[in-house]
C-alpha cells in the first residue's frame, strides 16, 4: 500500500480499522484453494464404454468427470492409443450428427475474476462444427440460441480460436454453482465439403484467477 498524500501537508499518516484478506489464496497461506477442473488435459481418462463400434471397436468413449448431454457422447478418440478430447461424427458411417451437445463440469466458485483457459487444437473442416466454451450459473449449460441469457457469465467461439490457447475472462459476484464447458453442434458436410466426418479437438481446460 502506497500513500501519495496526507490529510494535512507535513503531518504523518495514520491508519485505523484496516482488514486485509485473500479469499482465493493466490499468494501466501491464507484463504481457500481455488477449485479446478478434473481430468482436464491430454491424455484424458475415459469410462471404458464402446459408443460407436461401427466406426471402430472401443474407439469412442465418454470422458470421466464430465457431464454429457444432448447426444454429446463421443468425446474421446482412442484410435491413436491415447485418449484425445475429440467431438466427432460421421453420419455416412452411421455415427449421427450432434445438435447442441453439451460436455461440462459443475464447480462451486467464490466471488472473483477468473479466466477459462482452453488449449484448442484443430478441426478437419470448420464448416462442420459450431462450438462455444460457456460459463453459466447453475448445473447445466444453455443451448447455443440462449448464450445471451442472464445465467451465462461468459462464452467464446472455440472454432474461431482453433489452433491456439484462448482465455475467456468472467466475473463471479457472489458464491454460486457454475457449469463450465462446451456446447456444440456437428454437421454432415459430406455432400457440400466432401469430408466424411466432422470433428473438433481440444488439448486442455483450466480455470485461472485473473
């Protein structure tokens, strides 16, 4: 704390009733540890399911520790032997397109300014996917048409920031339950773009204090 002037020139500074606190323990030992996402970076842990055997036995599984809604069940591509976080569809192979799929975690956050940091990888064809990273109050994410609702604290376009590290700032004004993750749609682009599948890969997800 630096004082730049006094009430009266030449007089000393006096301080009374000063209370310092650090709720999120960004330095020192006081406060509480900031919550973090689980199973949040490559290689991801998966649940052992076999969700699309027609395009490869054991290839697609759910990611553990994450909630999957609206058909967002294909999220870990094991074809390479390592669990990548990959949303994927191939309607011409019987693996259907996804409409407003949701993959997210639920955490408790105290008041503060945060950043949702994503290490975003590639997509085969950006016309085959719409995807947003979303932070919203409550226990689920909204569909893409409702991203401007009052429950949404912040969101950002993942496809627009592909092949980069992208941080979305957001502010929590009171202690609350927050859903944080992805809402997306995957489309059949075979007839228009010639790609059999649509996909979007991500490498990691983190919450940072700003």
